[in-house]
């Protein structure tokens, strides 16, 4: 079972005027352990950040679902409340869950979340939508998938044909 980890990556970036600024970016990854999450950050972010960087924090998050969409600018943390009936005890049970959704603005996040939840059989209430500093979500890939992706290259003309 994988868990979601919120990871902060610190690094120095040289600006156009020659000054160096310390930056801290936030990412979300799913991993088996805290150590795995940190290793995944070095693997994934190492391809985009030039120079040295450090995974300065990694915290487990309780997202029940993460919805990503192509070409979105932001990620929003959504809190959803719903009430179910415990049939054995005959009492109502309130549940609050966190969902992360990629969207371009608050209205887009609300619309996408509503669309994703339309198949729920119990009534729900969206009680909070908050923009997060998350820049990107890295979903788990098996070691075979990671190695395969690195070894992919375009076929030369006539290659692979018998």
C-alpha cells in the first residue's frame, strides 16, 4: 500500500542579475515509506534542478484520492464531509476526507471535484477548497517502469522491422 508524502526541496538558484536566491519547492509523491519518498524526490527532481539540492522535509499526508489533469497550474486541497448510517448501531457517522485536485483556479477545482464525486452514493458536502504550494505530483512507478522509461529512444528508420 502506498502513502502520499508532501516533500519540500531546497536549492540555490542563480538569478539573471547574478544574485543567488535560496528556493524551496513543494511536491507530492506516493511511496511505501518515508525513505522511499525521499529517494523518489532525488530521482524525479534531480532531472529538473541543476546543481545541488536537498529534500528538507517529507511528511505523510492523508489524501484519500489525488486527481491530476494535464495542463493545470495549481493543486487544491479539498475537504469533503459526508454522513453514513451505521446499520448495526443505527447511528449516523460523519466522515471528513481530504482530496487533492489539479485545476487552474478555485471554480475549476470545485467543478472538477464535483464531477469526480458525482458517482458517490451518499450525499456529501464540500466544506473547504484551499490552494496549495504543490508544484507537481509524482505517482508511483515500479522500478521496471522507471528503467524502461530511461531506456526509451525513437526507432531508427527500418529498425524493429523483419
